[in-house]
């Protein structure tokens, strides 16, 4: 587990499927973490909030499909998820490389997220001393839901262990 962490990663899909891809940070357990995710842009996932930062505080965890449905919902779901940010941009596209850079510094209540598509800024947001949450430590990781990917890569740039 880490207190403050800076990490980056990237992904590209193989094609064929259209489900959700993203990354996780502040991971406490299967029901408590933050997730940045999006579905493929297009017809099958008509969502007004494709890219989103969601806080998961699930009463059920993975004991049912309720948590996963809540993560993919366009609205907060009581006892499951809260959408903290939903920038107005499309979901991911096939044959594009998506890169993220995250600095999560719960020790000073700060978070910075930047997403690029083929090295062009797609969206970013920063909470400077205003990102409050009870998940002050946690792991980072990758996320897919029924989605094959061409590659995933992730690296931590700076870690301050507890």
C-alpha cells in the first residue's frame, strides 16, 4: 500500500468488443477504491458520461453484479458508487493508444488526472488540497470488463510508502 503515489500507464484495445477499460487507485479491498473508466464510444454504450472518475464504496463488493452495474451507471448508486467527475468527452476508440498520468497525494488532499489519446490531451482535472476522501492509502491497478486489450502498461514514478 502507498500513501502518496504518482503513476502512469497506457492501453490500446484489440478490437471486437466494446466494453469498459480503465485503471484503479486508492484500492482498499474489492468494494472500496477509485476507478477511472470508459466504454468504447458508439452505439452500444450510449452514455452521456463515458469517461468518469468513480468512488466505489460498495456494500456488496463482488458478491453480486450490483457493484459492476453501479460502476457502469451514469448516476450515483446508493450503497455502491459516487461519480466524482465526468468530463464531456467520448469514450475510447479502437486503434488508439490511451495514456494516463495520475498524482494521488492524500496526505495533502490532492489529486491530478490527465488522459491522452494518441499523445493528444483528451481531458484532465486537478483537485489541489480539495480531494477529500477516507481512502488515504491503497494500491493501483488496471481494469477491464469483458474487454480484450492489445496492451496494458503501467509504471509508478514516485512512491512514498507508509
